C-alpha cells in the first residue's frame, strides 16, 4: 500500500497544481473521483492490466465507460497512466487529490458513528462543535452502529473522541479490575 501511495503522490500533486492554476478544484475532484471509481472496478482493472490489449484498446474501454463525463485534462492524465501501465493507481491519485483539496480549503474530514440515526439538528450541532474545536470547516459522514448502545464515537484524522455507552462501560470495567 505504501508503494502505491508513493507512486500516486506526484500525479496527485501535479493534478492539484493544475487544478489550482485553472481554478477548477471541483471539476478535477469530480473527474478524478470518477476515473478512480472506473479504474477501481475489478473488470476494468483486469482489462487495464491485460498485456494482450493495446494501449488504444484499453483507452477505448476506459473512455467508453466514462469518457464523455471526463474533462480533457483528466482524460490526458488517464492516458498518461495507461501509457505507463499505472492506471491501477487512479483510485489512490483521487484520494490524495481530495486530501490536498481539503487541506487547501481548510476542511477536516470526520466520521461520526452513532448508536442511532441522528436528526439533522443533532448532526448540525455536532458538526458545528467540531468546527469550533478544530477551527476549520468539517465534512462529516454519519454511520449507525447499534452495538454502541448509546451516544457516539467521532473520528477526526487519527483522533477518536468516544462518548458512547459501550466505551464508558469498557472504561469502568478496566477501572474496576485495578
């Protein structure tokens, strides 16, 4: 995995610089996400790695799936990666591009795991508290895990904030064993 990330980094950085210069972060983000999804599909990955297919055949298959939805600069990047037998790194290029975009826009990504579905107001309150705490805009995804019993667990980067009943019970059990 580290090798794929290392190989993908220069492509993601170049795409990010190009998107900044063109003032088209959103367009590049959408295009790379689509290209990454296409390249990540198992059947497409098999086609792109098949040595019996020519470069043109691979590109024809790829662009046949999403070509008209991909802007010319993203199509050029896909072509470069197919030429270099590196199309398999497109999902990682997209992920790294998104990380660079979030950092540039001062946006933090958070994952909220709740014991029950959150009402819109609860979600907004939690997201705004995280934004105040970290001093950045927060993009949050919400998941439900009933095994938490109650409360929620919030993942922000490598930090985990736990406020669930299950976690509290586990902490009490550890304290009682001492």
